[in-house]
């Protein structure tokens, strides 16, 4: 009974740099384009939206980027995060595989989002910015950013996707507690929002719309910048602290992962745990598989198209080369609010295209089933988003057993579900719909962009 | 900026024994009495309710009791818990004092209750018990026990105080997720419940009533036992893992606490952090002060009477020598559901009587104010119960500054508030009532017991 179920690092072992996978990618990602000229966008053109240091990171090809002391100091209040060996889960499954998970839900925000929130707030403050605007889906990103902004003395205005605003009122209150202002999106605060509400008064909103609204406000004032919780290169960069810690933790177990799994919305938690291990594949000949898990109702990786598309609904962002469902995509109201984004991070998109990464789509109810099974055996109640990673981890273990082999499986438990219990209530009441988007539906959304080749 | 804000222990440093303060108390606590005979109750008389090993622990005078491997193994999935230096809070206060907190909210249940839940479920299982009944106030205890029972293959039936059942539906769902059955109390399932509902159809319930209901079910079946989340000696015993870890952690800081603070409901989290340090006062001549903080609306320690009283409303428990408001006490509907119990643990009661411990009552709104101040500076959103400890810690820091000195302050952050955000919403809407019980009201409840001398 006294096996080591928790693998810890000391504060001294915590990585001091973020890892930038661009340095090691055989095919570098294509550049973001200016929609007007279709030429690569200049750093200056992004300066209305982001502080210079984040733009530099967005475009950097340096392999390692130092984590500033002020960021490290806040990281240390909750990092290194623990890795667990899921012994009870293994036993309940009766699997011969060994399952590990990295737990990112132990910090103030309850999810991995704190890792980039702190960095983004810090760089904005350092460049004299006074106010940040941002979007949030499930509210994990908004909560993480609210405390980070408050800590560094920045105002924060959050556009929260309306369906999540209704499903998760607790997240709004949490953001308010950290002094942030929260507005359901689409809102009447912006031209974009008013336009959408005029056409669709009952619009549930989408991350794409919320991003448009937040950007519209940001570009109007030189002291206000915009901040994004996923998708972009610098966001994935900040999340690599997860995977770098996990590398050191796996080393302590004597195991090495055959497969690494993360749920996939814009890509930041998947990138965070995967990128340092993908480097091991590229540089040191390791053979780990990487599985990004998305909802069947939002299948950009498995059914979307790799093309240049906007990151937001209104077309205010540069054009990004990525897997997308089309920027006008309006998702079903599933409960994994963090996974309802139409696009995918540029880096993961390129890595998927090049075969370094696999993608898998799963249905909502099977994922909640997996989450409940996990909670009953491992204790921690997972965030609905994390349930997708868990379901895929169970698939891997079962598949290995069928094949008569065993795998070392590592997944990222990106957050806890203590603020998402109503979705579990619906699951128990058999009141959670399953929805699978067809290829035809996807193609229609993509045709609607007018951007496909 | 790189000061050590988090003080960690390795798994190897985790204590392997619980500490029993009875061994070191100059005045031993008086024994529980059989209500019929007014004679000390025999272990056998308790056997209908508790498994023998817990009865043995309840009556033990051994200084240290080994933690079983099966319990240690689950402890290790979330222990040792971190201690934090509250540097940002100190800075915001502008205090010269040094403030530390032990954080017990990082485990699956979100509070310290897991420490005793696991032990109690284990001992019951070991003695062949099949089902447990228990009460819960805020739901932290019920959640902790639900997973623990599920882990060890025991059924669990939870009587949840009705006002909390209404205020915190999320906790019920969480318990259901771990396979527990949850009933709002008073209920029609028991004679006690039916009797109360007949007289008071709108009864908000109380911990005392919920205990009576749980016990009524337990005594009817030899394979069902009852389990209590606070108050009793064996519960406090299990919580001493907190204080023993804190002793080792304080040693690493080079500081030693001048004052230790815990919120106070039945006493388990306060006992947990305090008892190992009280031993240092008794045995090694340390001079730490210990402050138990209760709501002004439930002031058993500051206005209650030290006397023999029942632990439950219906008078099914032995008579316990403790500070009490009378077992018929019906508390105001304040949001710290875990602090609304009429009595106080026997050990803390004796220690308070003997001057080893101080007590302090505080109003609800001031405590939420302190909790919000804490969240904005330290990140973690506290449970409403924990806010009482925070408010008293701020008092200590301010008082030291007024006196021109500095104190080393340690408090127990017993849980996170992610499932209690609606109470914060009410606080922000200025919709949280303050209530101070008068001595006259207390005396009336006590007279109602017919038990005072």
C-alpha cells in the first residue's frame, strides 16, 4: 500500500525558463497575416493590442525564455504542481497500464490558466498599461486573470460567453471578488456585440464573439491592452512550465510516457504538458504519442480545415494558419465551456499537420462518465474540460489491455470541477445532450468565412 | 522578491502518528456520562454507535497513536499540505508582523475534513461495518466522508442541515458524485425529524438535529455505525496531522508562532493546528497564545456555559462536559455553516477553562470583509468558515502594530470557498445580516436544557 502515489518537486527544482517549441520544429509555423495586405503582420501592427514583450515572445524562435522574478515569485505560491500516479484508478480499471496525471487545479484559480495570467499581467504592467480586456468561456481564464491583474494593479474587463455566464454564475462572483468587471457577451457595450444582438437577440455567444468585443474596447485606448487565455504562441509558451515539471517528475518515477493526453480548446493546456516532451521526440528520439482531445460538438482538429482564418468572429485579429471550423462557428451549449473555440493554436495546428500530434473527438456524456469514474477512485472532482482528457486516458488503458500490452499514460488534469457541479447534476439526471457535428455542417461554416482556398 | 513564500515538507517528513493531547493535559477532561445513570459511560455503551478502535481512541491517554498504512497511503495523495507566508497580505496591511497560514483546502474535499474522514471510514471498514450515517453542515464534512466511504466500500447516508442544503446545492451533488445519499434535515426519515417537522414545519435544521437523525438510523442496525465530523476526541486526534506538520514547517522558517488561530465550530480544525503547539507550551515552556474564533451568532465559547450537555438535539448522545449554548439551540442562518454547532469539543473546552486557549467571537460581515481582503492579496478564495480565522489574524497584526511590536501569526486556512461563492455574492450585495446573540438569549437556551446545575 505504500507505493509513491504523488511525485513532488522542490521549489529549487522548478524550471526558471519557458520552453519555446518553435526552435525545434522541423517545419516552422507560417506567419500570421495582415488581413488587408495578406502579407506577414509586423510586430508594430500588433502593438495596439499587446505589450511589446508578449509580441516578441509571440514571434520568437529562441528555445528558452527566462521567467521574470516577479512571475516566478507568484508561481512559487502554487508551483511546482504535483504529479499523481492514479493507482486507485488503475485498480478499478483492472489495467496493466500505469496512469499518471499532472494536477493543475490546486492553485487559486482552480486551473492551469494561472500560469499565463500572471505572466501576461506582469508584462502589461511593466509597459505602463493600466487596463486589460479579455474574454472568458467557462470562467477559469477570467478568474485566473482577475487575481493576476489585481495583484499587479491593473483594471480588468471580462467579456464572458453568455451561455457560461448563465451556467456558471459562481465564476462571475469569483472574478468580482478579485475586483474585475464581468459583462455577458454579446453585450451592448461594443459595436460588434450590438450588431450580433440585433440579428440574434438570444445569441448564446461564443469565444470568437467575446474576443471581438474585448479587442474592440482595447484598441480605443493606448493604456488598455487585450489579453488572450489560449491559442497564441506566447500563451502556450507560458504553459510549458507544466510539461517541464512533468519531465522532471517522470524521471523520478523511472517511467517515461508512451502517450500524453490533454483536452483541447485553444490548445494551451495541451501545449503546456506536451511541448517539452515533443522536444524529446524530436531531439532525443523518444517515441511518445500526443493526443489532443476535443468535443465531438466542436471538432476543429478532426473535421476542421487547416487554413488561414480569423481568431475572432468579427475579423479583428490577424489571419492565423490553423485548424478551424470557421470564425463564425456558434458552438452547442455543452458544459466544457473552455473547449468551445472554433480555432486551434498555430503551433499545435502545424504539429498536427506534420504528424507529431494526434487528435481525437469525444462525446460529452462519455467524458462525464469518465470524470465521475475518476472522482470516485482518485477523489478529485475534475473540471468538465478535463473529463475529455480522462476519457481518452481510459481509452488508452483499455486498448493496451485488449492488445495484451501495457502503456505509460500521462494526462493533464487541467482543473477541478468544484465550480461546475451543476453540469454533473445534469449528467446524473441524464440531461446532458450529446452532439456530433457532421462534416457537412463544418464545411458550411467554413464556406461561410469566404477565406478557404 | 524571491523570499520563500511556500514552506513544503517532503512525503518522508510527514508525521506517522497522531498526537493525543490528553497525555499532556494537566487537568484531564471529565468523562462523558450515561444520561440515565449519570455515571461515566462504558466503551461498550458506545459500541452501538462507533467501531471499537474509534472508541479506544476516544478514551485513550496514549500520547501518540500510529496512523495505519491504509490511511497514510490516502493522506499521501494530498499531504503534507503547504504552509504559506502571507507576504502580499502583510504588504497590503503594512504590518510589521509575519503572517503564516497552513492551507488545508488543496485536497479532493476542499477542506481539512478529509483528515478524519479517511481514518473513520478505514476503522469502520476494518471492523466489518457496511454503512455509515452522518450529519453535515456546510457540506465539507459530508463531501470528505463521501469519497472516503466510497474508497473503502462503505455506503453513506448524510443528513444535511436544511438551510445549508438550500444554500449549497453544489455540495449535495458532489456527495452524490461520490455515491453518497443526501437527505435534508430535519427529515421524515426519522422519528426525531418527524417530531420536529410537526412542531416547526419550516425548521432550518441544526447540526444537533442532523446528528440525532443520523444516530437514530445507526443504532437500528449492527452493520451501520454513526460518524461525526468534529467535536469528539478522536476527530481532533486525526486532525493533529495539521499541527504536527506545521511544527516542522515553522522550524524551517526559523520563526515560531506567537499566536495560533483557527475558526471554531466543533473544534476539529482549531484542535488540529493547535494541539501539537500547546504541547510545546506545556512541555517546552513556549509561550504561544491560541485563539479560537466563533461567530457572534453562535457564541458557545464566549457566552456559553461549561456544563454537561448532549451533543445532539434529541439527547441521544452521552452527556459531554463542554461549553454549550444548550442542545436545543437553533442558529441564525449565517453562511459559515460549519460554525453553527451548539457545543464545543471536550478537549478544547477543558483547555479553555484552564486558560491554555482564548476565545473570540466575531460578526459575519467583518469576517467576509477579511476574506475578500485575503483573496485579493493571497489569491485563494477562503471558505466562509475560514474567514473567521483570517479576521482574527488581521486583528492580531493590527494590534501588534498599534503596540509598536510585531508578532508571528499562524492561522489555519481550513478550506477554499469555490463552492460558497453565493455567500460572497450576498456579501457584495450588502445582503449578509450580522447577528450577535445576547447573554440573555444564551441563558434562555441553556435553561431550556434542564441540565444546568
